[in-house]
C-alpha cells in the first residue's frame, strides 16, 4: 500500500520534482532567468545568501551593514525563507533551493550501489559545529569559509563550465577541486543527495533552527504513534536521515527534517502527515 490521500491532493508534494526543475531554470546556467533581471550572473553578487551575516575581523559596523545592502536580494531571499519556514516548514530547502535540488537530482540518477550512506553521522551536532567554525573563523581572522567552500558558487560553475572558460578554469584551482569533491561526495553520490545540505550549509543550519522554533505555531511533518508500526520504510527514503526508529516507534528530528514528504508517500499505515501542531 502506498496511499496517503493528503499527499496525493497536495500540489507541493505531488509536483516536487517539477518545482525543483523550475527553480534550477530560474537560478542556474545556462538559463539563470532571475539573474538576468538584476544584472547578476549567479549567487556571487547581490543575491548572495551567505556572506552578509558573517562578521570578519577588522570590519567596522558600517562595513558590516554595507554587506547587507550589497547583498540585498540575498537578504530578502533569506528573510523570506526563514519566515516561510517558521510557519510552513523548510519548503525552500525541500522544493525551491536549486543547489540542493541539483545535488539530489544527480544522486537519484545513480544506482544505490554507488552511493555513500552518511546517516551514521549525528547531523545536528556536525552542522552546528560547522556553523560555529564558519562564523568564528571569519571573526577571529583565521580565514573565511564564505566563498572558499560554497556550494552556491560551485554548482552554477559546474553547469556553466561548458559555456564559460572562467567557470572551467575555476576547477583547475585548489579551492575549485575541493569544492567539486565536496559536491560530488556529499551530494551526487550521497544517499538522498542531501549530505552537503544537512552537514555543511550555513543557511540550511539557520533555517533548521527556525524550523524547530516554529513547530508549535506552523505546519510540520509528524508521525502518529498510534498508527506507526516501526516498519522503517520512512527511514529508508528520508534524504536528510531525520527519521529514526526508537523501540517500536519512528521519530522525526525537526532540526533536520524538510517537508519533501517522501516519507509520507511510502507509509503504508498512513501514520505520517503534514499539518499543524494538533495533527
């Protein structure tokens, strides 16, 4: 049995992969439709969602605030994402993020035997440890991770390499090779394709905190413990390994969950659903 009537009626759940494709066309080469209206060519500009909230050693207050103005579209993007997440869950990550979508899509094209399972890593602890290093390294002058290891810069360059010599040359440098390796091993050949998102994305880390804070007010994925029979079918399809079976019940970690609703689709007992706090 594969039915969950809520999932079948949901436009977002039923058309997730089409939405991810549209997001890729809007943000990524060779089309990058949204960037064409702002004079940008990628996220490395006014659309950057990562640099503006990082304080770098020696930076004045004016320079810090100027970073928000310079990346004003990235600021709007992140604030819109966090607002949506607070009430509806991490739909940016699960449906709209073109970077995560490309890595997940690439992973789905490979056979299971080629993939690495990272589910043994405690994702929240690793993620927030990395976020702390990401912020502290810049503030103390050790070095910035903002651009050095950024999948928002790497994925567009991978897709643009066939059209731009500059993008191709990027992968002949040490930073480019490291970033390419991270995207391959934590994205394309990771089970679920979302290991990078779950472990190394600072924007995703902040979004996950917002998801947890808003769970009392908005809609989230939840499991009905009375219906759940601990079959673990949901565990096998979760791309962020946010579901685990403890005893005879499955449990969801809202610090990692995004409402891709793949778990809902495979639950034979219809124990998993997306809804408000009372669900």
